C-alpha cells in the first residue's frame, strides 16, 4: 500500500500544475488567414462574456485580416503572433507587476494552460499542418503540445474543402480525436456559392462551452 501511495505521489508531482481562478476555463483561440478572421472578434468577446480566460494566437496571415490589438482589447490578454513575441517578452524569475499587462505567455505555457484549443477560422493550410504534425509557428506548436480538446471551425473555398487532400487531413485529425464544427453552405467571399463558410459564431461558442462542460463531467 505504501509503495502504491508513493508511486501515485510521484505521478502527480511529475505533472505541471497551472493555477487559474476557480470556475474559470482557459481557451486558446487560434485565428488563421481567412476573410472570416474578422468574426474571431465576436467569438473572443462571447467567450470572455461566458467567463473564460481567452488567449488569442494568430498566424501571420491572420494579422492581414484583423488587428492583433482588436483581439487583445476584446480578450483582455496579449496576443501571440510569432515565436519572437516570446523572445522579446522573456524575463528570468519574477515578473514585475508593471510588466504583466504586456506579458505574452510562451507557447508551451499556453499549451499546458489550455482547457480547450479552438481554431476559428481554420484554413486548409492549418488543417494540413496539424494533420502532418508541423510546428513552424506558435499556433501549430500549441496544437502539437497541448493535451486539451481541440475544436476546429473550417472556412475556405468549397473546392478546397472537398479536395481529396483536405478530406484525408480532416479524417486523420478526427481519428486523433480532433472535433470539427462546419463549414456551412452559402455565398463565399471568393464569389462561389457552396460549402465552405465559417459556422455561425454563436454555435461555435456553444460547442466550445459544451466541450468544456464535458471535460468537467469526465473529470468528475
């Protein structure tokens, strides 16, 4: 019995414990380079209103569609756009209170902290990167390192969504437990009408809430 108890303590101590406010969930919101990226502002706002900590991580292409400052204001946390953000904000030891407002969490810290990784919009490119385990930027690296549930909300041209390569990548990710919501049919920014539009933001936020609640039930 004593040996089993010791082993249990060793397993517990080996895990990194990230302390957050009681009842608060941490959502890492990934934003990629789609015209639908502007909808991430509403999504970030909804998640904050639902009482969650929201940390936005953007690809470089996403910053061409929506300003990191907009998402920083709505999420109330600094936005990560590259590994260089971590380099510039790294400080050894204690973080002074005056620096906390601009402190950017490292990608591994965000991966550990996350209760959910939500990528909306998710382009064909990020889906391919995740499928092949690439980690060339913080968002892809977080997806590779986190053990939190992952929810993707695709948005792209319908022909790209229905391409055999994308279909294969989606199936591969689903087999690993990654969840998808959408896309839906409608008029696309490229002028085509068909499957490829980002799912309704309210429904994405609801699905995120469902996955967070399901996690609590599994732990209970």
